[in-house]
């Protein structure tokens, strides 16, 4: 196996991990859009008119990016960029609300009433995903 093939494999497995995270975080948002809209509203970062629109389309954007990460190599780099931007925005939103002192579930992996509230762990989790996305991007570029 050549060096480029090894780098490509590493990038692919990082993309697989990101895809699994996106799949886990996205399926319940799609199944329960009203609950996710409530989570988006609780952040108090968007005007009320954009809450429903964003809560309906963000999870589909996440899922399409995840699908492209694994199954559409032609769009893998674009999907990584979009995923990276979404992760940075979501991490920033979580950070802002942690600084405000609000304690509610961010809606990332569950919208259930008994879901754990966001915390510093949420920031660390997203930072790991950001790091993986960046590493996958660098690896994908090196394998070209």
C-alpha cells in the first residue's frame, strides 16, 4: 500500500466517524422537527422567523453532508467544509449559551425532556469533531 493510499484510508475513516456522529445527531431531529425547533429557539440566537426554517433544513444539510462524506467522493471536500462550518457555528452557539448560564439540552443528540443539558463536554465533543474534519481535509488534500 502506498503512502497516498494510507492517507486516503485515514481520511476515509475520519469521514466515517464524522458521518456516524452526524447520523446519530440527525435522525431524531428529522423524526421530531418540532422538538428540534424548540431547541433552536432556546438558544435565542436567531430571529423568531428563522427558527422554524433553520430547524427544518439544518438537519437535512447535515445528513446530506454525511452521505457525501462516505458515498460521493467527488463532493467529499465540499461536505467536509460545510460540516466544519456547521460544527464551528454550533460550537459557538453552545459556548455563547454556556457563558449566559443557560442550562438546556442543545438538541445535538436528543431532544427528550430528560436529555442532559449542554456543558463543557459539548464543547469538547464538537472540538474533537472539528479536529477530525480538519484532519480529514488535510489528509484528503495530501492524497491528491
